[in-house]
C-alpha cells in the first residue's frame, strides 16, 4: 500500500464493493417483497374463490379446492370446526386440521382465522364475502412435507347464514428459490467484478503515473549531477501531469538563471573587490618599507571605494533576501530638495526643475539611495548640466534625472541595469564605479511597486504609485 497505484486500486475496489453490496441488498429486498406480495395475491385469489363457492351455497363436501401442495386450503366454521380441507393437507402451523367422520375435528377457532377487525363475520349477511383479508406467513404439512406458505384468510356466510373462514396459502418456496438464485449469482459475480475493477484501476493508474515516474527520475538525476540545464520529459497529453512537467521545467529554468546569476555575482564581486584590496595592500607594503612614500590620500580613496562596494553588496544581499521597504510616507519633492542641497562637491551643479507634490509609500533611505545613484550616474556622464524634476501623473509620481551627456544607446538601455555592467566610457574613468548603482536603483524601485527605465538617451525616470 506504499504506492499510489495500490492505494488507488484498493480505494476503487472498496468503493465499488460497498456500492455493489448496497445495490445488491436493495435488489434482494425489492425482489423478496415483490415475490411475497405476489404470493399473498395468489393466496387471496384462492381464498376468495373458495369463499365465493361457499357464499353461493355449495356444500362443504362439494367444494372445488385447489391442490393441497400448491394452495393448501382450510375452511373452518364459526365454532372452530374444520368444515373442509384441501387434499393431503394434514396440519397448518403445526396443528392438525384433519376432519373426523362426524365432520368435527381438531381445528382452530374462528378468531384465529379472521382479520384484524375481529367482528367474526357478524356484519355479513347470508351469501356475502368480507372485503377485508388477513395476510400472514405460516407453515403447512402437506402429505408429510412441511413448507412455508403465505396465507390469506377471508370470511364469508353461506346461504343459510352460517359463518365460515377460508384460509388459503401460496407456497413461498419459489420466492425463496428465486431470491437464493439471485443472491448466489451476486456472490459469484461480485468477487469477479471487484477483481476486474482492481485490475483496471491498477493498469489505468500505472499508465497515468508513468510520466510522473519519468519526472521523478530526471529530477533525481538533476539533483545528483547538479546540472540545472537538464529538463524533465514533458508528456504529449495536455492534462495535469503535462502541466506539472511544464511547470517543473519553468522552475528549473528559473533556478538555473538564479544560480547562474549568483555565480556571476560572486565572480564579479570578487573581481571588483580584488582591485581596491590589492591597491590598498600595495600602498601599505610600500609604507612599511618606505614610510616616507606612504600615499595617505590614495589609501583613503581605496578604502572609501572598498567601503562603498561592501555597502552596495550588503544592500543587494538584503534585497535578494526579500527585504520589504518600511511602510512610511515619503514626499519625493521634499526628499529631492534635501538630498540635492547636500551635494556640494558635485562636478556639475544639480539644477532643480518642477517639483510637484506627491507622497509615496516606502523606505526614505532606499529611495534616497535611488536618487543618489541616479545623480552619481548623471554626474559621471554629463558635459555641463544635470537636472532633476518630480511630476504627478495620475496615480503615479515620476522622478526624472536628466543630463546633457551622450546618452545611453537604445540597445544598451536594459543591459545597464544588470549588476556589474558598465559601458565603455564608464570603464575608462577612474570613478566609473562597480556597475551596481543602477542595478540597486531598479531593484529598489521594483520592491516599491514602481519601475525605473531610460525614457530617452539621457533621461532616467523613476515611477512610483501614489501612497494610499
């Protein structure tokens, strides 16, 4: 029972077995009830036929009674004497009903033979038959053979006004044989049907789960080989398993991209860290050997560069870990005024354009970092002008930073937002940075529910939704 196939086959078999048992029981009960009603109707017909003969004045010894084995009949008087009895009928319900020579004999009282109304036929007139009939099961001894019968008791008065109760029976053996035959057929057919159900369920489940085993095996091979370029087989069917395979391949593709990005990030970070560390180490070694040659300003520059790179890497790590920005309101116009007023050492003075009011939700520190990175990028490429503006456009606030530099080629407008990517002119400068500023800016924008893109050659636009 450890496999899905076994559990599915067992579950289907149990459900079908319960359904068949319930249906079979219902069929047997309905069949038994129908046959019993039919036997009761046959007994009532026989009893009313004899009662009709009595009502028309036929003498008791001349009554045309049916064969005792099929329809045992006993006619008793109002005093309980047996007036007539079918051929070979010896006893009913274990009591003898044979007549004596004088017409009397051990019999039953009339009260035992009449219906539930208990009027004893007192309401009948001579030559009438009671409309009520009493049906009950019993047994009869016919020529030494005791069997079960369904008896119908009908009261009548003969032409002289004498009361008589006719009790006629219909054999229950055919009903019992029919029910037994149906029951035996069900008992034989039910196990065979359950075997068929279990086998078909096993085969169908096995065929349906075969692609799942292929997916599992390929995933195990991928895990063992750590080769994320491999993909699981996709079945041709467009069902749940096919969708599972396609989703698994999409997950593997995303995982491969993430791992590759992580590897590239580690390699690029190691490369970027190596240069300032090597430069700083060289200066320190020279200072140890020749203290008079110590380049303190150069060591400070390398240390600052190393510190900024470490801070950028730490921020990227927090963003990759899913750090959510603080849920506070930030006025972008006020932030622009405050941040630009502190940039006194810029190569090109920052010009303030239109600053429309607009609050956004997020972290002021991270948004200030985005503005700072955009201004640093503009300072790096501007010829003599850097301009920043804030505009309210519907349900969004747009922050634009523009410079008069050569601009970003259209083919590079997405690549510059990748980590450690620098264009050739940026690489040619000593202060070109590590290529993380724009990547950090876009990551922060996305995590604030906004976007960052190059709208024209030298205009960077940050769009954020209005708070609340």
